[in-house]
C-alpha cells in the first residue's frame, strides 16, 4: 500500500490559487488531491536541471512542485 503524501502549499501558490476562477480552482484542487496519492502521474514532467522539481499542466495552468520524502511542496501556479 502506498503511503499518502502531504501537500504543503507555499504562500505565493496559495495566493495564485485564490485568484483563479472557481471552475479552474476546483480543477487545480482535484489535481492537488491526486498528487497526494501519486506525485508522478503519467504526463508529469521533471524540470531539467532542478533537483526534485516537477511540472503538471491542467487547462492552461501550470503547477510546479517539489517532492521531499513524503511531502509535496506546491511552489507555483501559473
């Protein structure tokens, strides 16, 4: 059984999520929930030259996050 990851949202990313339209915000939150179970789903890109940084795109929004042991730190929503 896979141990779930804990999500930590950086203040900047939290502010960016708040500014999204409600529909987009819900999609982002669903993606964040899914990352708790599998932080490296198919289609996720590892950012070249940056240790442990990953990028996930959903409906014109890009999440950049870092995987640390059993924590995922959401750094940016663009």
